[in-house]
């Protein structure tokens, strides 16, 4: 019943989006200001970074959606508006500019910023760009998806349709995220829209529950950003009976939401700064979910394993090593490890010890763009997945001189 | 009273050492087998990695020094003897070979291995090399320091003299460690020798206490090795009255030990895989020691900050970000940050917000080989330091194809 469709944040009924270059970023070919607008006021939910250093826009958004509703999202790239004395004031003024143009309440605006930390964000280019931004509003979410990119090399959008009580609903999202990605009870910048009718409390419940197994299981570089946020707007325009409690319809919504978030997670991991490969660590046979998650995340975060994957080197000892220091209580003498890709499967470790394998096959398997590191703890029935990418020369290059 | 002197593990009276190429490593110019021998049986203490995957040699060493004494240390590089079905047997046989040659008990041998995980370690080259190894024993620890190197680019040895009750004692050590370095209640491979007389229990107490502020505060890449170990042999040949309890003499010994361990920590950090710079994060003004340590370690571990330091980019937002996600309970609006090197000081952040600074001065300061990241939390009187290095292209290169 759940089906992937074309589009992103405008796939759901009643949403329009825009993205322009207003001048925050020096490169004139890069869009740096995005706007998403719902025709009707929408139920709103969000999760935020757990970093104690929080971007000013997050604090303003949190206050604005306290009542459970929002109508528009504004987001700039090129400057995080974080660690600035006047950050809150600037974020509030961004909301006011949107409210003014759209004749809505400033308290109904979700605001986000991404880019360099600790440089003052000038309101001038944003104010000057508002007319062009509103003029760009249309039914294609691509401009908005581009405008939130920083070091991302590709825009990230996904959408799908699903049915609630015989009514077809749609949900779609866009994401930015390439570096400083190691979400912790929150995540990178993600904006999701749906026309499904769902009460704010249930929307928040769905989101908070989903991210534990999706965005919180992605890591590019172990650095938890100050500006991470995922927000969902649900405007109810599909016409289904509003979801107000748990049950079959809520489960369907959760599945649809998960379809969007997992797809965005993989896109973010694959486009990790400097990445040439997307890595998925799939852990099975764990005695509980927490163990499975801890192991999957630890493997995906190992700099040594990430560098080995870049070199297509089947150095499985680094997988065992990362499991061993993960803090999870596992029996290392039971662990099996396989490397899997579209080119085949190579089994490298059984019962915690190496087994003979063809280095040639391993090289072939690990030369693909998507690599699955399969770990079986042989100690129970719980599973988890985490996503990341390889560590490359380009990660160093991109981050060696990011500000200038 | 504490004075740095020439030498390493042979600086203290009654210790001889050797290092040869026996054939574990393919490169014939690289020594791969080290031996350290005390003329008299010595008090022995050690700390080990907390990684659940533990190298077989560590398990054998732990058993061998259960009685608090040892006479010799054997260590090979080129193979970690970890995750191998016959690992324990091989490690025990290494001890037996040493015992045989030196006419000592195999239970008095400390054994260690470092190198690739999960490849069987053959005893043949070691057995064949024993005569040459023993013939190489001399009063210069340099060969042993070389023989324990893996991806290290320089050998690491240090020694100092100190006085206990009017008697001059000496202590010295060697270390290997370049990658897979993120000690957790243990550390990389370090062998320390002293002629100071100290009871085994006090020696273990001194070591266990010291590493919390030294080796456990070093990180090259966030990966806690399976084969980390620090051991100390104290043969008492200086002739001081044995230290058997806490007090002034124990404190002096602690200071001397700390002089050796801090020096080795800095050497390890400076020689981190691919490193061009040694980073020291000095945290002051913390409300308690735990907070200071957590903040210092988090900053030193940030891949983003490490890459910025490689590029001599004063991207202090990444320092704030790493403090924010460290898990320490700090007031981010009180934090001051300065970058310090022999070229000067550049203040970049006051009260959690950016201040104007000369980019030119910052570039000059950050272009030196040793950079101090000074963080003041302005929230108390506790301090801590952590050591690490920058993240460079060469780290990726070294680890992209380590096995082949």
C-alpha cells in the first residue's frame, strides 16, 4: 500500500515550496534561502539536537510550535546563526518577514539555519530576498531542497503515498546533511510534509519514536551538530479522519513516515562529506534492541573501519574491535561477520575468529557504492541498522578549510 | 629533583633490551621483535584495554604477573595475535622461548603483540630469532623502541631521574602507538622500567591512578585498541628503601612516573597516524575533574576540529560544538576559547560567542607543530588536559589499505 512517488515536500496536497539565492552564500549559483508553505495551518512536530550548544533558530521554532501548529518553514544555508549574541532576535525577525509576506502569524513559522557557527547572520539579504522567495513558490520542492544544502553534493528529497481509512495520503521530505552528523536523540535538518490528518500529539509521538531507529542511527563523522532538527507539518488536506490515538491507522502512518526517514538517512549517509561509499551495518542476533543499536552505531562510527572501506580492504578485525569497545555486553566468541554488496557476499569471521576468504572476491564486493556490514551476535533475536560512509581524502579536504 | 635524562627502558639500573628483525614483518629493514630483561626479578604492574575483544598476549600477561613479579618482556610487531583460535597457546609459547633462553620461569614473562588483528601468528620466525634477540641485549633501549613500532614514524622513548630518601632512582619507558588510539582505562603499548624499589601493590596503584590523567586522555582516532597495555617493571636495584605505603616517597614516585607517561602521551599524539600537528586541549574553570576531562577529551576527538587544525583554520565553533555534545553539564554562555602556540595567542570566543580576531594572526598561530586549545568554562577550579592530533589525508591513506 505504501508506494514511492516523485517529489519531495510538495508531494502532499496543499504544500508549496521555494528556494532562491539571496546572498548569504558568496557563490551566486547556490540557493541559500528556502520556504515551505501549507495552504492550511498544519499540525507540527519537531525533534532537536541534544547538543547543549543549540542554534538560535531551534529555540525560536520550539517556542513557535508549542501549540502544536505551524503554517510555514523558512530555512537559510551558509550561516548557522549559532553562538551569536543577537541570534534569537534574528531568527524571530526571519519569522516576522515570512508572516508579513504571507499574512500569517509569526508564531506559525518554523525557522532553521545551517552553515558556519559563530558568525553574525545579517537579516539584510533575507529581507531583500523575500519578494523573490515568495514569487518562487510552486509545486516543485526541488528549489527548497537545493537551498538547504551546505557541503551536500546532491539534493535529497523523497515522497510516498499511503492509505488511511481508504483515503490516499502523501508524505514527502527534504534533508540536508553531509558533515557534523552524529545525531543524538535528534538529527540533521529535515523537513517533512504530509496531507494526512493527524493530531499534533500523535504526530510528535510518531516522529519521536521513528528517529530513534532512523536519524539517530546515522553518523558521518561523530560530531553532533548544534543545529540538528527534523520537523513534520501535517495539514490534513488529504481528507482522512484525523488520527488521534494509537491503532492501525497510526501504525500505517508510522510506516509511511519511516519510509521517508529511512530513505533520507541513506541519502545523507551516501552524501557524507567526501564519501565514495554508503555503509550500512546490519546487526542481527542481539539479546536486546539496545545492544543491537549500540553495536551497529559503533561499527559505523569507527574511523579505522571507514578508512578501510574507502580502500576496499576487508579488514574485519576493525569490525570486531569496534564491537569490543562499543560498551555493549556481547560474547565476542560468538560473532559472525560478512561483507555484502551487489557484487556478492564474503564471509570473513565466524565465532569471533577469522576464516579463509578470497581477497579477490572481497575487493570486488567492497568496490561497490553500497556496502552492508552484516554482524550476527548469535545471542538473541533483536536487530538494528545504522548508516554511515567511508572516510576519504576529501573529508579532510572539505573540513580542513571550511570557513574560507 | 626530577630531571629528564637520555635513554629509555635501559636508563634504570639492571635493565637490558634488544630489538631485531625476525621475519614477522615483510620489510627486512624493520625490527619486529623486542626483549627487555631485568637483572633481578622486578615488581610488575600493568593496565589493559577495556575492549571486550582482548589480544591473547594480554590474557597471558595478566595471569603471569598475578603474583606481582616479572623478569622480562617480549613484544612483537606486525601481528596482534588477536581473534586467533590458537592465540593463547602462541603467546604462552613466546614466554616459554624467553624463559628457556634466559633460564627464568615462563610465568615471569610479560608478553605483548601489536599489528593486524585476526591473522594467525606463526611461532617459527620468533623461535628462529631467539638467539639473535638475546645476542642483541645491551644497555641501549633504542632497538626495542624500534621493534615495537607499527605505523609509528618515530621511536618513542623517555627517561628521567629522581630521588627517593636520598637515593637516586631512574625511570624510563618506550611506547608504540599511532592509530587505533582512544584508550579507555588502559592504553596503547607502553613498557616502563625503573630501578626504584616499590612493592607490587603500590606500583599497580601508582600506574592505575596515573593513566586516568595521561594515557586515557589521548586520542588519535577514537578507536580503542584490542591490544592496549602499559606495564611497569621495578627491580629495586637503585637501593632505596622499598616504598610500601602512601606518603612523600610514593608521591615522588608518582611524579616521576607522570613525567614519563605525559612525555610518552605527547609523543604518541604527535606521531598519530598521518598527523602534522600535536593538539593539546587544556580545560580550566571546570566545576569538577570529571567535567574537565569529558570536555577536554571531546574536543580532542572531534573529527571536524581535527580537520580544521590540519587546515590551520580557526573554526572555534567546532570547539563549542564538541563541548556541547560531550555530555558534560556546562553553561555554554560562560565558555572562553583561545588558540595558543609558540607563535602567539589568539582569543576567538568569550562567553560562548565569537569575538573579532585577526585571521592572519590565527593562521600564524595555527601553523605551528604544537597547538594548545585553551578552554575556560568559568564555572569552578578544576582543570584537565587531553592530547591528540590533526586529521589529515595521510591518516586516510595509511588506513585505507593497512593490511596489504
